[in-house]
């Protein structure tokens, strides 16, 4: 293994889209990409498996970019696969660099040394979260209002269970933003919205909301959209337009 994980010609682990956007809503996407550093090969996972939900949040990059443009919001997205390191997990958590994801073994994550893990944290995890920290600190120092919106997507079927929700709102201790958005989404009349479904936020298995939202005492929410609804550009545009209409209304009501 070379001294560094990412070579100089590989993409940055983090992209800031619409830097300088005026919206108080800061969008972040922990699982926007599924690239794997060349030094890691394919982690022993087939191309078909890496393209599934185990490798990234399908469709969420397209939704988030469109939403950022519609809101004039900043979007900070992470570009490497969650199989390399999951940027919404504490680095010490077993699911941070999973040896198995859903039912798929990840041979390239078996037997990692402390140095192997440290490279992934230093070169992918930390730059992404540093970018979020910098943006939040800048806004707070400038006296600007800010709320954190973490964008995710979920697979329609997980381990044989067919998930009925079109979207979900996730939270941990503070449910104010989530409960309000759930209500306005349900008022649309065509959606089943999960309340802390299909996942819930907690301190042991989540990082972005507890660290950037709760510890700073900011309004925050994690939004999950079912992947079959945003797998193509038409669905991504439709969901971006819906959220661009509803998120500002929800935020202003907090």
C-alpha cells in the first residue's frame, strides 16, 4: 500500500456545489458517489454489486444538485463509495469499513491494519467533514441562519422486505424539523412517509446529524427518498422540485 491512498490525479473526496449560495439550508450528501481509489482495486466486489445501494445512495447526487440550484443552497457531497469508508458512520464503528454489506462480502475490507484505516479516515472522511465544519462555522460567525439537511436514498427492498415508504424523515433527539416536513409531505396526498423509517439516527451508528446538527444545536433533518423514484433524471427533477417547494415552508415554520 502506498503512503497515501488517493493519487494526485484522482478526484477530490468532496465537492462543494453552488458555493456561496444564499439559502439558510445547507445540503450535505454523505453517500453521493461510488468511486473506489485505484490503490484499492475493486475491493473484491463486482461492478454490478458496487453499482447497487450498498455502494452509494442511488440518485441522491442528482436530486441534491438540482435542489441546491433551485434553492440557491450550498451542497457538500462526498464522492467515494461507502464501501471504502461510510462518511455517515463514526470511524470506529464496524459499519464504517464493512466486511459485509447487506448480504455482499467485501474482501478488500477484511484484515485492515490500523494504517489502512487511518488512510481512509484522513483522505476521505476528514476532508468531507472538514468542509461541512468550515461552512457551518463561517455562517455562524457571520451571524447567518443555518439548518442542516442531510440527503439520502434507500433501496426499495432490503433483505427481502419490501419497503412501503416513498420517503422518510430521520432524527435523533430533536424531531421538530422532521415532524413538520413529514406533515407537509403527507399533505401532498400521494406519499407514504416513514417516521424514522427505514432508518433512525443514533449516536452509535450515525455521524453527520449528531456531530454537525445536534452538537451545534442547529435545526437539522435527514431525508431519505426511495431509490426507484429517483433512479432517472425525471424522478430526480420531480423530487428536487417538490422539496424545493416544501423545505423553505417547513424551515420558516420552525
